[in-house]
């Protein structure tokens, strides 16, 4: 594995994973303080029928077709969840609607999409990070910036745009977002457009999921929405600094997980072996957060500053 | 590419006279629907329905571990009970991790952290299995989406024994479940061990999920646990009738779904079951809405009450 191999093979997937993780981190922080982290799981399963319908209607895998189809499917699913959760427990409704949407997607996929086409459920579940190639990026004499930019995968500028828009929106509406996230009822008394903002955050999270979906797949979406914000929440109680800390953690987890997935099996088993990148990144992050939360709890138990009895929360 | 429809096959499959293998599959799915309905009803009352989602995703590394064990220690003979045993092992492990994490962080964060960790581990394990040269790994991907058509007698026996455990636990501890669902503080005051009962309920959910991933797939198992319970909660108010209705709706939608899948080419049985359950749900929702708005629709001579 030489340096020019890195630019040619690994740089494209790595930069896509990093950008997607940064995008997911912004929405993940907001969902974590709202106790709605599992919504991401539901949304990321709901996109399937929309993607299949968009593919059936257009006949080609284009970013914008897939984006609008997936956005329509997941927004309709979230709307149904919000309507039905007035009658039932929200978590049960979430589970019901996402499994129904997923079942519909599988049915449409089996009925109408030819199995020879490069479009199957495994891509959606595991992501297609390894299949991103950035041609024309070479170290050394043949590097040419214009060729590299011309060959850039279409997903990367879209991800950069989403990241910029989300950060600008987050900073401009920081006060309102803070109020709506932490105390929705209080915000409804004081802010005129609070319900618009509340559901706007849901819509924004859905858009992030849909945009990052085609690249990093379901598993890494789940992980990147929960793990960096959770790691950041161990160290800070301020939403803004949590956001920045989460970005640092997201970058660290992505780079470390990518190295483990690609270089460790190549070193021990042979050049052609590698693990699934998304899965490795997510399991590395989960193990890291498990270790950090355990250390934090042990320090908490043995510190004399607090009453060190564990609360029994179940009764 | 229109699917070929054979209505007669659907009828034969509904009346168990299609073929021996199809009847076996039908029986397995009916048992699965029954226990999913019971467990779903209990979990819905405990407001823990989303626990199912975490646990079902946690089966994926277990499937990989079971496959590796059968490959390395049993000479490559793919025994289904080893794979399901591996799935049960990781589900119970995930349950333990989650109950530990629940004390340390928000419940929602604990659920999704456990889900992503175990699911990510499963994805990594499957990508490692892909590199092993072996012929028997071909069917492993069916655990994601389920494939009920190839269920044989041994797997049906596995599913029915899981169902038996759930039935026995449900009827033996009927009074305790009722107390736990309605008023757990009262139950604790009476001297019942709430934590133990809660653990038992989640372990029963683990068994239901572990035997169900073969037929329903690890994503759609969430649907067959929540949909019958939500439908039954629209239809009846009485608790024991609610659990019974939920179990019956699960069994009926499983039976009709798998029969439709037998008669129509290219229709996967898991999707058919879930979508038929949704049909039930929306019918019940319309009936409930009309009932709430216009009073009892069946009693014509009573005074209508507007609430």
C-alpha cells in the first residue's frame, strides 16, 4: 500500500464518509436532546419504497431521482407516525410504519425491478462506500487539479453543500433551536413559529438521512447519527460545544475505523482482504463509547463529590 | 413482467391442502404470528415496543457466529439450530448491554447505541464470511429479509418449541403479566419482583425474535410484533381479550400472507404478511374512528353519544 494508492483508491470513500458523518452529526445532536434517536432508524428504513418507485419511473440511478423519491417516502412515513401517535404509543407506531414501508419497498423491488439491475437491498443495508472511485486523483507528476475536479463523484459537492447549509442554519437559529429542543411547551408559548421549527428539524434530519443514504448506507447512518453526539454528550452540556466536539469525534471515528477496516486485514490476511467499512467504523465507535461511558461511571462511583448510590430507575 | 396469479393455489394453501411442504411453512408462520401477537401486546402495554427493533437487529452477528461455528467445528454442515442459537445468544447479550446502558444514559440513546454497535458488528462479520471460500454461505442473506418458502420440518419444530415456551410462560404468569402491564407500582407494593418479571418478558421477546428471523427476516419481525398489537388495541378494551385478539390477528395475517405468497409469483411472504396486517390495521382504524364519532354503529335503537 503506497502513498499514490491511497490517493487513488482510498481518498474518495474516506472523504465521502467524513463529509456524511459531519452532516449526520448536526441532526444527531438535536435528536439526542429530544429523545428521538430511534427516529433515524425508522427514517432510514422508510426510504426504500420511494427509491424503488423513483427508479421504476426514471429507469436510471440518478442522485436527484433517488433523492426526491426517498424524501417523499420518508416524509410521508414521518407524517403518518405523527398523526397516528396521537392515538397510540409513539415508539410502537414508529415500528409499525417503518416495517410497513420497508415491506412495501421489498414487494415493489421483487415485482417490478429486474434482478440483473445493479440495485438491491444489500446496497441499501450495507452501503456502497467501497464503490466510490475518484479517478484522476494521483500523487506525483500526473496530478492535475482540473481533471481531478472534473472526475469528482457527484455526491461530494452535494454533501459539502448540505454541511454548509446545516451549519449556517444551526448558527442563525441557534437560540430558537435550543428552546424548541429542550422545552417544546415553553417554546410554544413564546415563539410564534415553534411548531414549524420543531417539525422543520424533523424534515431537515430526513433530508440529511436521504442525502447521505446512497453513499454510506443504513448501518453507518445509524451509527453516525448516534455515536459522535453521544460521545460529545459525555464531555459537554452545551449544545453548541457538543456540536463541535461531535464533529471532532466523527472525524476521529471515521479515520480510525477506515484504517482498521482496510489496512489491518490487508496486513494480516493479504492485500485483497478488507472488511465492510461502514460496519467497522460503527462498531469501533460503539465500543469506544462503551469504554468511555464505563470509565465515566466508574470515576463517578469512586468520587466523593456525589452521593454514590445508583438510582433504581425501573420502579 | 406481470406476476402470474393463481387464485386456486391461494385457496389450497389457506386450507392446508396445497402440499406437505407448504402446510409445514403455514404452520410455522401461524405459530410465529400467535406468539408475536402475545409478546407484542405485552410490550405495547409496557411501552417498550421499540426494544424489539434493537433486539432484532442484534441477531445479525449471532447469525454470523453460528455460521462460523458450524463451519469450523461441525465440518460445514449448516445446522439451522446452531445459527438460531447464535442469534439467541447475541440477542440476550444485547439485552444485557442495553439494560446496563439504560441506567447510564437516556433510554433512547441506549437503544440506538446498542442497535448500531451490534448491527455494525454483524455487518463486519458477514463481510468477513464473504471472503471465506465455502459453498454453504449462500443462504445467509435470507436472514435479512426472511425466506419462508424453504422452511423444513426441523425449523418448524424449532419455531413451535419457541412458541410453546412463550405460551407456557404467558398462561403460567397470566396474573403477573396483567399486574405488570396495568400498575407496576401496585405490583411492586404487593411484593412481586418487577425487575425479574420485566427481564422475563424481554427474554420471551428475545426467543420470539430469534425463532422468527428465519421466516420473517430481521427487519420485518418488528412489523409482525407491533401491527397485531396496535390493531387489537383499536378493537377491544378488555385486557385478556386484547391479548387474545392480538394473537389471533397475528396468526390470521401470517396465514393469509403466506398463502398469497404461495399463489402469486415473486411476492415475498414477509412483505405480504406485513402489508396484510396493515390492511387489518387501517380497517380497524376506520371502524374505530366512525365508532368514536357516531357512537355504537351496531346498536340501532340506543341513544347515540357524542364524545
